[in-house]
C-alpha cells in the first residue's frame, strides 16, 4: 500500500511543522546519468535555459512555496547566485506546487526576492525526468547533461525533527567548485531533507472520503494554523490541498508529530488542553490515504469554521501591547525576545483569563507572559539598544507570577470561578516571544488581552518547581540522568505542569510520591524539543497532602551525535540561562487547599510560605557545603 511505504519515511520539524525527509526515495544511481534538458518558460513567458553553459554547470533547485525548509534556504540561494558568474553557473528554481497559478509563482519569487529565474513544474514532468522527490533538492548537471550531484544543499538540517546547531558541510558549493575545476565530485549524493513533492491524484473512490470523514478532522485540529496567512507552512482548507499531502498527513498523525503535543498519551491523569488526535481519527487518516485520498460527494463537505480577528473572549479589560513593530530578519538563528510593558494599574487585581494575539503568525512561534514587580525587567530593557531585550530561558529576572502563554492551536479559556492570577498595581508585564525567521524580512507587534476576575477570588494560582540546580553534565555523555525533588510545604491542589530543559534535553518524567506511599505519574515527554514547550493542565485538580514529593527525572545528550548541541566539540554544561547552559525544571501550578480570600482577615500567604521554604533549602545547602569543606581539612 502507498501509505505503508510513506510511513517508513522520516520527518523534520521546523518552527514546529513536521515535514517528510527523502529517506527511502532516491540513491546515487542517478549520478552520471545524462538528461536531455531544453528550454522552459518562466511564469511571465520568458524563456529559461536549462542546459549548462559551455564549461559550466546548471543548478536546478526543486522547491515548494509551502515548504518552510525551501523558504528558509532563499537567502542562502541568493548568496550562492551572487558568488558565481552567470556565464559559468546557471541557477534555476523549479516550483513543484501543482495548484499555484502563474501569478502565485511570480508573487512568491518576488516576496522572497529570488535572484534567479524560476519555472513551474505543475505536472511534475521535470521532477520525474531527473528523479527529484523532495523540496528543497538540488540537481547539478555539467555541460554534457550529466547529473554530477543531487541531494541536500548543505547540512543545515539533520534528519528527523532536528536542525544542526553547528553546520559543517556544504555539498552543493563543493559540487559546483569541483565541476568548474574539472574535477570529480567527491560526494555526488547526500540524502535531501524536506517536504515530499506532491504526488498525482490517484483515482479511487473507496471510503473513508474527504467530504464525509476527513474534512471535519482537519477543520477541528489543523486549520487554526494551516490556513492562509497563519504559521502553518501550507494551507489545508480545500480537498486538493489535503489530497496532495494525504500520505504526509497520515504519516505525521500516526507518528503523533502533528498536531504538536509532546506528552506521552499513555502517561498522566488526562489533560483538558490535550490537542492530540484520537486513535479513531488517526485510523481514518491512514485508511483515507491508503485508499488514494478519495473526495466523496463534495456537497457533504462540512462548512469550514469561521475565524475572526476580534477577541475570542470579548473585549479585554486591559490590553498590553508591544510599543512598536519589532523587525525579524529573513534568515539566521531563532530569536527569543522579552518586551516589558507597564500596566499602570491603580490597584491590585486578579486575572481570570488571558488571550494572546500574535501580530505576525508567520514568524511568532510561541509567547509566554510574566508579572514583574521588581523593575528589573525595565532595567534590562533600558540597557538594550533595541526594543526589549534578548532572553533565551524565560525573562531572566525574578517574577511575581506568570500569565500563561500561547502556541499555535491554543485557545484562550477562563479559570474556574473563585480562582485567579495575581496582578499587583503598577506591575509590568513581560512578554517573551519566540520568533522563527521565515525567509524574508518581517515585523511583529503582538499584544495580550487581560480579563479581570468579576467574581470573588478565593484562591490564587502560584507556580513552584522541582529542579536540579547543581546540574553538571560532562561532555560526550549521550544519556546523562538528572533528578530534582520538591516537597509540598502545606496541603495544596495541583492544576497543571510545565517541563523545561534547553537544547541537550532528551526526555523528562514528572511524578508525585504521596506520604502514604502512593505514586502518580503526571506527564512524560519521550522526545523533548525546546521549540515545543507546553503547559499541561489537568482535567481535574490533584490534592497534594503536606509532604507530597514532586520528582522530575530527565536525560540529556551532550554528545557530538546530538545535532542540537550548541557546543562543538561538546563541553561540560552546567545550570544557567544561556543557550549553551542547561536547566532541569518541572514546574507545577498549585493553589493552597482550603484557601478562601473572601473570609475576613485571610490573605494569600502561599508566596511567603514558598520563600521561607527556599530560605530553608539555602540554609541546608550552606551547612552541607561547610560539612564538605570540613571533611577536606
């Protein structure tokens, strides 16, 4: 079956979007094959020569306007075009999207400022002729029409779900240089990583069908991101848009790569914000793809959901907004930026709901919010020449509390009646935004809507954590284990958890150990990805008797085999805020059991209890250090 073959293929995750790699598609049997190429027309009708100039080479770049890896390579390809004279190196872009119009292809090339001519391979004739299967994929031919190199452009992207932190090779440039020098290409083929070239329609009419079964699944779980102008790299709003990616959709669903939800479905008490597909939905997508992606009766297709630009929860009581547009360059590393926004509230208040509105969903990967009453965020902002300040791991200041966050697909919701988040008067809101360059210059001006509690607040939501503050990971350790423990100082109720590590993290388990000996796993992440950090909110709160232990167990890969490792060669890594540092934290959201702030004289003292606990930990740590020093004497 077609789908059974596709499910053996790998995927790559870029800005959280899973894409197929070329594993299993092509090999080096294409090398040195002669291909007769002539002239094709650009979208504007101008002729585009596909033969290499005498003594030179032609470079065919197969790309898709909907593939984020293709788009991210646009600056690299423009630089490549500038490095070689056109009389010896001819670069041609080959757009493989079958559903684009000529004007669409032209608009995309203009939007990404491509410096080379492009042609439209609408029916995949050229792709089939040379053997292209993936975008982006390069084919380098000499003046005799021989394929001298094909495969990836360089090693910027590793295999499945991984981007190389330290790019080392540049196969495309090496191949061009070898041909121009009259030498053999030492590495004539390297497997490409990217999106599969869309396959032709397979005429088949077996159930399940798009109209009756599949459209509703995509509308419910995918359209929030996969529609025009949103963060998803390609839309899934129509049958044709879904059909051409049927095997891709089935495979990522079966591997639970999409929708993005990292929690192990077999671990935990159940989460009310669970975005994963059910087993029945996955089976439907698999069966549909294997049947050839039949459409069914178009009249049975459900009406698409309506998305509105206004506030989903109504007009907020307070809107905090970035002061100005923030520029995001076309290429480069992901950007983590904190923006400090004063609230100027005249009195303390409680927050019942928060709604995030990304200003530019093409580049905003996720957002997190914090409450700062210390003024330290303002100082960091003032010390940075640009708007906001750089912040990789949270706001990097001690905060009063959090304001949740946003990632694509997260819908705003209200806290249960009687529960609130504290927002003191004159507090600052710090918004951390994770930006992912799109391949062209962009700007963003995001905002956050805050909804005040209209009913009396009895309990205030606070966060604490189990952590390994003395984390010390030796180099060349592919599976280093770290553990941290936090003990509930009073009886509490737990509402959710958030695991946190940096780039060396592999997996994490958070669990509870109750005073009576019972144990309960809360969440398990088998494949940690810093780019996809979620808060996992329980369907029902969990009571934590005093003395309950929250344990976090994590593993790290500090080896050269980890493409995300920011250090090459690997170095000893300790606790810290920087990209090259690490953390081991399992955050937990709690309220004080039985707390009722509507009772006369009762106050929210949970922060004070937590601070006293921290001081006790520090005192014990100092005593332990003194004891170790005394033993050495």
